[in-house]
């Protein structure tokens, strides 16, 4: 995509100073202050709901009706992932140790997803969103994000790229399992002590869930339950992250370096909707505000949006919003366009 001209402030000031004005306004309204009590309540409710689903699974026993519980459990797993995500951004606590403990419990123990892997990847994404050389989320993997990447594909990967738009959601069915694999692979890159803690919790997750399923269901039903659970979890998690950047501006690696405001706003897309949209997407529908202020607690993102929109309008910077369905359409249209030369 073409590089937009660097915007200037109302008085001709460079765009770099524009973020300082916005930051001052946001901080002045107390929107960067933690909401520890709110997160504590959310955590208790989420843990209670998880306990109720697991208790129901045990009480139902060895029956195919138990498969129906995979859906609410997958939803609660995704809610657990949202809490781990917010802890990684220091939204829950300013104390690094506390944030890490919350992340280890919610990601490693409850989900079997290595929080160190996620935070490493996600921090690099936030530093340079949608930058082809620096953002791991747009690196070459099962999917590709530029026609230059597509041109280098061969064999099965080339066929995959040709059809990646229509295969995107089906591929998400495997994402829940892939996240566990990535987490274990990342262990070798960590210091020995940290590796031991993460490996223990990841292994404990697998052991506890295997024990739960195999003590409640027959081996066949246990395997089917686990597959359905991870499939729904992967699709839901992918649906929460897919609308955020796909199809948005990509900084030119050889062009001028963008300022923080430009780098975060132009590469991000918000999703319009109600409070239900906020709940369903875990606040990630306010992607622009989240990228501008990563440590801002999730409940404050909606409150910050009018300030950010007004600021962008004042300095002439595009602020992109779309409905939920339209956001998916735009993301898939971009993936389809990337594979077009191969068709």
C-alpha cells in the first residue's frame, strides 16, 4: 500500500508532537489509571464460570451430550486469554512480577499457551505494527500478507496462498493446537530458570486436562471433546484478532520512519458496535486506542475513543472504523488480493 504523507499538527508542528497533546488529554481524564478491582471481579467471575462448566462435565459423565460443554468452555478459554493479554500489557497491575504471575496462571496453566512466547511476539508487533520486516504478525507463515511474499511461495504453500482468503477461517480450527506447539518450541529460547517454570505449568495444563477428560469420558469421546474445544477456541480467538490490522496501511520499510501516532493509527482498524461487541472482542475492537495506549485498562478504551477520534480529525489523520462483518470482509479481501497474482 502507498505511504501516506506525514501529517502535521494544526500549527504546522511535526506529527511527533501531536501524540504528546493527546497523551496529556487522556492522562488528564485518568484513563491510564489501573482498574484493579474491575479486573479482580472479572477474574473471579471467569474462574467461577470455568469451575461450573468443569463441574457440569463431571456430573454429565460419559455421554456425547458432554460435547455441548466444549462451546462454553472455549468461550471461557478465550476470556481467559483476554485477561492474560491485558496482564502482559500491564493493564491490570503496574508491578511486573504481579503481571507475570497473572499471565503464567491464565496463559500457561489454564490455556497451555506460553505467556513468554506470546509477550515476546506481541511486544514486537506493538512496536512496529504491520511493518513487513519487524512485525512477526505479517511475517511469512501459513499465510502471507504482501504480493512480494506470495511470489516466493512454492509447492503446497503456493496453492495455499492462492486460496488463503477462503481457507482463513477453516485454518483457525487448528490455531488452538498451534498455540500450544509454539509455546513449547519457544522454551529453548528462554533462560533455564524461566524455562523450568514455564515448562512445568505447560505440562501441568496438559496433564490436568487429560486427567479431567479421561476420568470423565471414554478415550474416544475425550479426544473428540479436546478437538472440538481447541477448534472453537482457535476460531473465536482468531475472530477477535483478525479485524485489527489486515488490509490496513503497511509502512514502507525503505521510507521515512513514522511517528508513534501515525504508526499506530494508520495500521489499525476499529470495529464499531455495542457493549456486546466490546465483550465479544475483549476490547480489541478499540484497536487504535489500544495501540496508542497499550497499558490503558480495557474498560477505559471506549472512554478514550472520542478523544482520539477528535484529535485525529483535528490534525487530518485518517481514523478507520468498520462494522464487525465489514471488518472481516476487508481483511479477507486483502488476503484474496495478495494471492491474486498466483491465480
